[in-house]
C-alpha cells in the first residue's frame, strides 16, 4: 500500500514538473532571461535586447524557458496603451504554445492595468510570430490605417512601440477596450491591386525625395525640375525593374503577392540623407497574400522571387557600369540608385536588414548568395 502511495506521489510530482507556470521575472534572473533571448534571436538581433521590470517568464521543468517583455505608455490623455516588445522561447521548447500563453498573460495584465489597446511590431517575413498575434485577435495596420486612426500622433506611437527606425516591420494592433472585431483590409482582388499601386507610387515619391536630399550634398544635382524628374525616374526604374522581375518569378512559383510599404524605414533613411548625405533604399516588398502563410513552406518561391529581383538589378548595374546604355546625368543617378539597392538586396542578409531580398537567398542557398555577392562586388569595384 505504501509503495502505491509513493508511486502516485511521484506521478503527480512529474505532472506538476511538466506544467507551465508564468510569473514576473525576479531580481537576479536577468542573466538567465538574456541568455534565452540570445539563443532565440540571431546575433545581430539579441544585441538590441533589453528587458523591463514587467518582463514575464515561463517556467517549465523548474527552469525558465521563455519570456515576454511588455510595457505601458500613453499617446493620448484618454487612452492608455500597451506594447509587446520582445517574445522569445528557448529553441528546444518552441512550437509548444508557450509564446501564445505568454502573449495572453501579457495582454491580460495590460487590460487589468487599464490599457485599452495593445501594439506589437513584427518583421514581415516572421510568419510564426504574426500568425500567433493574428490568432490572438491582433490586426495588421497599414500606413494609411495608422494615419487615419492616430493622425499626427502616429510618429510618437512609432517611438513608443519601437517602430520608429525598423525596416520591414509591420505594426499590429489589438483593441481590448470594447473587444472590437479585428480591422479588416479592403477586400476584392481589384481593390487590392489598386491599393498596391497607390502604395507603390507613394513609396516611389517619398524615396525620390529622400535620395534628392542626399544628392544635394554632392555636386551632381541642383534644385531644378530636370534634376528632380531625373531622380524620380531613377528610383522608379530601379524599384520597377526590381519588383517587376520579382512579381513575374513569384507568380511563376505559384505565389499570390501583395505590396507592403515599409513606412517607418523612411525615418532612418531621411536622417541618413540629411546628416550624412547617404541614401538607404526603402523599397517595400511584395509579400505572399494574407496572414496565414508559412515562411518555411513558401521559401522556395520567395527565393525565386528574390533571385529574379536581384538578378535584374545586377544586369542593369553591369549595363550601366560599362556604358552600354550611354552616359548622362540621369544614367549616373540611376547607377547610384541601382548600386545602393543591390548592396542592400544582396550583401546584407542579417538583422536589421532581413526584410531585403538577401535574407531569402541566404536561407535558401548560401552558395548562390555568395555567387551573387561576388558578382555585385565585381560591378562595384570594376
């Protein structure tokens, strides 16, 4: 009888040991939490990691295995808001629903604390994260959605949610004040295509303005209609060839695509242009439609799309570099635009540049990425 009681006790002990417990991070646990973040994120990403006193940790088998960093802020006197800044799980405990439980707990604590809405910034290709937040009721906000809802407070909102300087991240939103239904984007293939065109043209104009500001620090251009038009045409041709080649290859690989602008990326691009005379291209990207796709399942098609885009840039770059097209001020501006775009699209597959095409190629085949890099260096050097 005694042996049976011991056996039952051990079974209960093992069950409790395997249960998930979520609590506030305690003093002295910072190093453990940071070590998990270090394993969960790439090297160039975890360098930016920071925790707050409100950080929650998940305990399993008597060990910290995951965490979520969240906080509160106010962008209006009448509205208290929350943001989820970091969500991470030790690799060996991923795909067990721990992240979902942490997000739920963070949202509940924000709601109890008086918050009426919650924000999160998620990289556009991070399908595991945006699916998690989408399933928890969050909605992806386009730039125009943000301006319509938050007007001039949008920039301050970006600052508070760490969305101010990122490249290729999208702002996700959850209304917990009235349990409103998720914000739905315009539906219908025709409307979506028209919306894509509007965003793409808008992005061309913003990018052209930024490059024009950068070039004003050189002797290449002046403030006149001809030079303004030349810069707009250079950006239009660069982004157009890049995106058209990618669309054709992507659709050939069976992808249904939609355009997403990288709204906050223009902030760092403007700062670089004004203070350093440099130009960071912020092209946006044609992503797979919807929020229910998997990066791993789509990687082959995405890689073909990226290879076509970068290949088109390289062909154009080599043609311009060897004067196959001719030599004018416009050609010189175009070569600068193509070179900058190719550098970011090929040479930088690491955070914070993972939304550019280089990351898709790197994840798909690093030998192909290396060949493209050597080809890029060839036309830059020679």
